[in-house]
């Protein structure tokens, strides 16, 4: 039987790209599809991520998954204002190249003796590539959105065009709580930062993407039903769209994770040896994603909070200033000497999956990016929520209030999300079980870890959703 072709268009950021490639691998494993992934490369430093080795690894282990590099666009500086605007504009400019790439796949190969073409069963787009729905419509190809975050924020995005009308003033001037059907009512400061200025291009793009989601043939979401029941019910009941407008079919296929060994670098080996020497569930792991950086002042405060907590820690530290690299100058005087043996500070990339899966790790101070959230749940490691950007504050609020899977950390948003040493110390102690709240969160995370694995096992809800979609896409 001839295989059908699936074409994926991920965003270039590490979290989006890796998650999309892992989803593509799941389809490929079913032996029903050929896979082509169209890659967009950016030179913008804030969006550049270390994905090259990952792509090379996948290409080597899965030679029949094709990676096609799309042309690079160097946007003028006046268009290059922020990540969401930048990526969305790039997606718009790549439309003709995506169209040509798909037409090439669908055409008989001139180098083949066969005159048959490969039917393209579906175009699967990143959540910031909704402008490319136009390509699918023009080529009569069913187009799906792969939403790499969870249902809570998806419900928010679906509801955002309605919210934009319902709250006509600037959100920063709004006095009440924001009501979104997929989540409990939340204070305005939980909104992503671009929401604070409706005149900002980034806000306009958020509303645009939220509106276009409803045009997709289906929404593929990296979550599982048991994790977000409130959000799932709201979306299924069509409460997020105006006048109960039909929601595209949902396919919950998560957790979609990259769980393979991440690195064989010497520093990684030394780091893992250090963890091997620590007692079970004794280490607090701090890591804030590929873009999570802090000022020197905040780093000093974090160091004091960790030291005063008395818990062992592994800290992936990134300073906002690229010129400040000397730990002795960044951190409080004598900090490294006082914490030697029970604390480890690393300034380079760390293998997050391997660390979260290590028996010595008992807590995770995280930015609440969705991939990190799913990884922590998979390994049963509770989170101390320290959101930084994008939808992370929504994720953190949902994890604390609706899911009881994270400990809340008080952030001073009038001071750029400042966290004092005292607040971090308090949060770490709670996270590691020194309170009833911490014990409840830990027990809840352990239960959800089991549920996450059952979801993707044969017969599980996520496994079945992927089967259902695969059967639907077979040409």
C-alpha cells in the first residue's frame, strides 16, 4: 500500500520544533505515512536555539524522514520587534515556498521510473503558522494545527477574539478578573506581557492566530485528557468560541516528549556523576528554558534563597548580560565556597530530561514552559512555578489553581517579576515537602505521572486519539 505524505511546518524555536518532530516520529512509526518537515532557520539571536544536533540525530536515525530547508528571510529592523511578530511575519513570507515544496512532493519524480505521485494527506502547522492555512485551502489539502502547549492556553487563544471585544479597554486598566472558560478567573497580570498593549503588533498577532484556529480541520494538542479536565470540558462544550461556534475536532496526543539521551558531553557526564552522589529526592533543580535569563541582582537574590533553604541544588544559571560570566562576581561573596559539595551551578546547557529522570531530583524550579511541565509530570517531579514570558504565566496559574500540580511563587510584576530571597527560600521549602501544601502537590504529581504514561500506552486515550487521526488521514 502506498504511503500518504504528511507535511509539517514547525516554528524555529527549540520547544516548538522538537515537539513537532517528535509528533512526526509517532506518525512515521505507524508505517502509514511518509514525513516531510519544512525547516525555517533564523539568525535572530533571541530566537536562535541549539537544535542543529537534534535535527542531525533524527536525520541519522530516521533517514526516511525528510527535512527540507526553506529560504531565510532577513526582515527589516522595523518589522523585527518581538518574537511572536517576527515568527508570524516569517511564516507569512514563507507561504509561497511552502506551496512550492508541497507541489514538488505531489508531483511525479523525474528521477523515478514510476509516474505516480505521493498524495499529501495533510499539512500540519505550528500554532504561529496559521497564515499558512491559506496554502492548504489553495491546494485542497486538509490543514491541522499542532498546538504545542496545553488546553488551558488553547482555550484562552480560542476565546481571545471574544475577550478583545468584551474588554475594550487596555487590559492593564481593567479592574476585574479575566474570565476565560478553560481556566478559573485570573488577575490581569497573569496575561502574557504583549496583552498589556493592544496597539502592539504582537497582541494583534495573538488575536489573529486565535481567530484562525477555528478554520483548521482539527487541533492536535500536546496534552492528555486527565491532566486538564476543566479546560477539556470547556472546549468540547464550545464555550470558548462566540455563540457556541463549532470547535474544530480535538486530538489530544500527549505527552509528546523527546526522552532519548540528550548529550554525551564530558560536562554532562560530570554533572550526572554529581547527582549520583546525592541522596534520593534531595536535590532542587533550577532551569528556565532556552530563553530564560535573569539580571545580576536577581541572580544574587536567588543564590541567597537557595543557600538559606538548606537544600541541595543543581542550578542552570543564565545571566541577562552576556558580558557577565564570572560566577564569583555574579553571585554573593563566598557563595560557591559555602555551598561546595551540596550545590552545583552550571552556566552551559544541561540535559533536562536526564536530570528530571534522576532519582536524586526531588523538585523543579521552572518557568512552566509546556515541554518542561510535561517532562516534570512524566517523571513525577513537583514544580515551583516561576513563569517568565509567553504563555508561561497562564500555565503556572493553571498548574497551581486548576491542577494542583505546582507550588505558587509570589512574583512582584511591578518589578519585572522580581522574587526575593525570602520568597524563594519559602517556596523551595514548601516544594520539598515542608508543608501540607507541598505534600499534596507531590502526591498529585505522582498520580499524574502514572496517568501520563497510561495515556500513551496501547489503548490509552492519547494513543487512541493518534490512531483515530492516522486512520482519518490515510488516503
